[in-house]
C-alpha cells in the first residue's frame, strides 16, 4: 500500500512540476538549452566592432540572433554555427570579420565546442573561398601570427567599456 502511495505521489509531483515548467523531460529541455546557448554565443559576438566603421556587428546587422545555431554533439560538446552577412556583396573585410568571430568565441565561450563560421548564402561574391579560409585552422593560425592583422583583430574583439 505504502509503495503504491509513494509511486502515485512521485508521479503526481513530477507531473505538477512538468506542467508548471519547473521540470522538463530531456527531449523537452533540449531546444530550450540550445536556444540559451545560442543567445550566449550571440551576446559574445554582437559587440565585436567592424574593422572600418565605429559600429558593432550587431548595429550593422552583420550578425543577428537568428544567425547563430547550436547543436548538441554529445553531453559535453556543442557545434556552434554562425552565418554572418557582410554589409556589401564585395566586402573586402569579410574574412577579417570571420576571423574576429572565431577569435572572440575561441577565447570566451564557456563550453566545449566545434565552431563553423559561414557567410550567409548569396550575400558575398567570393563566399565559398572565404568560408574555406575562416574554417581552416592553419590559415587562421597563420593570419594571427601577422602582427598587423592581430592588432586589428584585438581592437575589434575588445569588450566595450
């Protein structure tokens, strides 16, 4: 008798918590966690400064909340995908912006991740080449060894006061 009451109480409590939103089953929790992680990513990249203008990437709409996607690889690792939109289709700084996104996230993201950065489809004349460059570890490392380029990236990713 006691076992049945205990089981009934447990399932009732679980149901009440679930209905109130305080407890979510694994599959129901998943999209919310991914959304929270995506917002965490967006909060880090929105303040990156444009290399030429006094504006942030958010102000110029180079990045928006919807350009960030997070997928779970396993319990510990996440795939972060960013699709940014250069201000003009022939933007000469698109590669540099991609580099800034990568550097900022590699430094600041508090969870283990694999990072993929792309130019939004159809928004740049050489998007395929740039996508290859900004997702190639050797090219990124070589770019960051250039003191002039590194200085520009540092200025762009510097947190605003």
